[in-house]
C-alpha cells in the first residue's frame, strides 16, 4: 500500500464530537450580508427554470401550427 496513516491518525480519539463551527447559523450569517444578491440569484434561477419549461412547449405549438 502506497499510503499509510501517520501516528497522529491513531492518536485521535473516536469519542470526540466534531466542532459545530460550520453550522447553518454560520451560513445564514454569511448570506445575510449579501441578501440582495442572494435574492437576485434565486429570482434568476426561477426565471431561467420557467423559460426552460416554456420553450419546448412553444416550439411544439409552432411546429404543430406549421404542420396543418
């Protein structure tokens, strides 16, 4: 095996609980600063999704009209 664990790996206790430094509060605190931009991103995603939903239906109706 090319990779072997170091002694520090075996010294770490498995009972230790992970630190909760990176919780949702941390994420929301960061997003709160950029609320305006975050709202624009969400709005852009919604508009883009609606366009992707509408364009195939529009194309189908154009092809159907040209066919008859």
